[in-house]
C-alpha cells in the first residue's frame, strides 16, 4: 500500500479544498463586503491597464446599476457609469500614477484607498454602500489588542501549483492557528515577501479581510483571534524553460509541509523538504489528477525551495529567427533607401524619408517588445497574435515605401502606385 502523509480522509478533504479554491471559499463564511470596501486588489485576469469598480448596497446580491463612478487622478476626474453587474470600467490614465475611485451613493461619499494605476494586469475595487435591509450582516467588531504570542500553520495549510500559459499559478492556502483562548499578537510582524519574479499577486475570496498585499509584500494586520484565520493569496510566475525553481520563507511554522501540483505530462515538483510523494486520480480529487508531496515540520523563517520540472514550453528559436529576419529586412531597406533618393526631389522627400525611418524604428521596437512580453507570459495568445499581425503589416508597408521611394505628394505608408504621380 502506498504511504500517505496523513489519513486518506484528511488528505482527500484537504486536496479537494485546494483544487476547488473558489468553491471552497464560497462554501465557507465569506468576509463582510463592508470590510472589503475601498481596498484595491490586483487582478491578473483583467486586461492590462484596466480598473474595474463594482458598486453594491450592503451585499453582493444588490448591484447598483447605471450609477456614476469617478476615477480621481491628481487634478483630473474621469467618470463613467456602472453596467448591469454594477461594474464601472476605466483605463489607467498613466500607469504608475496615484489614483483612487469614488462615488456618492444615497448621500454618502464612498472613496477607495489610493493606489498606483496598473500597467500590467488590472486592479479591481469594491465600493459598498449602506443598506436598510435588517438581514444584512453587521460589520465584524474589531478584535481587542492581543497578548504577545505565537501562531502556527494548521495541518491543512498547503501550497498548490497549477499550470498556465508559460506560467505557473501558485496558491498559498494558509490556515493560521491560534491555540490560545484569547487574541494573540505575533511577537514579530506576520508578513512575508513573494518570490522574485512573482506577478499579479492577489488576495483570494475567503481570506481574512485583514490580509493585505503591497507589491511582493503580504501581511496580516492586527492580532489573530482564537482558532483558525485563513490567509489565501495567489500569484503567477513566468517561465521560459522546462524547469523553474522558486523559494519562499513563511512567518509561521508548518505543522507539516503539503504541496499539491496539477498533473500534466511529465510535470513534477521536488524539494529537499519533501519526504513522501504520490498521486491522486480524478476520482479521489473530484477534479483533475494531482501529484502530492509531504514533509515534516518546517520552522518559521526557513526557506522552502521548490523545483518544478517537466514544464511544457516553446523553444526560443522561432522568435529568434523571426527577429533576425526582421533585422535583415530593415538592414536591406536602409541600404536600398540610401541609394534610391534623387537630388531633384529636394528637402520635402528627405523629410518624408526621415519620417519613414523613424516610423520603421518605432514599429520594430514595438515588435521586439511584444515578442519579449509573449515569451514572459505577460500577454495572452489572442492579443499577441492580433497585435503582432498589425505590426508586421505596418512594418511591411513602411519598408515597401522606403524600398520603392516616396514622392513629395505621396502620404506616408502609401506607395506611388496608389494614385500619386511618379
């Protein structure tokens, strides 16, 4: 019989919860929406530079539709209205700029925390107004100051790894356990920093509302109540080869280390801290087959290093060949255009040729940029294909104009054959 790190019942229960993150979070007690109001949350599923604002009254069942929402950026104010789902969508006025969102609902002014306008990925904000519904959940009272002490990660705490498009998605499902009968304030701040290269860090539904993320830093404010406090966060890590290693130190002790990985092809996870391993089929997980690895106690602060191998990836040579060919085309075009000018055309032709040269360099730089973003997993396949086709088409037209020569009356991007006299 295959050895298991915990009882079959306990492991299956923990694994199902890890695989079905969203369902598990919804089945458990959800945080009061009022406690989430105004807190910006990075959302990698949104388009780049997107800012969405959902406006509700009291609960998620009460969307506020057709309502004006404001995006505040320095001295500028942008406005739009919520849709049928209560969401208003903006585009970053300038990535990195400090912005906030606001609305006035039932006479009350709702304003979010200030946050940096996103460049890669998007940001989602919830604005919650009061409701007269007597059945609405009251706001949770603040915890009294805790006494100094320690917390640990309960046995069901785990790390889940899923496969994305040349990225892996990493989920930390952490149950912070306080065994005392009163609130505890950890002697050192409960915080940790995500691995280098982590992108799109987000707080998952079902996490304690006191879970906060700022860039790579994750922390829980205040003290921990008796029992279990869920801390649920996720992020993505791009990769470019068959193997990816990353390391993480945690602020509390693991009763036992549990790592689950989506089974796909030859994928595997190794660590010096994993002592036992195995796999579970779809019938056991209630979903996709999974690999599991388990270890013993991992003290707080000890670095956990995981190596994921057998990752599917695309070789870099097609893009290298494409970029090399593009560079060759540019070089030949420069040589051809250098000899195609005529002294009789004068300064206007020289000006247009200079404009075409500048446009060519701009398009080529943009092509290189999206190739790099695609390799790093920062752009989806559909958007990459569409944008690349647009750039290649524009670049070909500019190169054609440079190769054929442009008359003073010919618009940039159009050859003399399109009606201008030669």
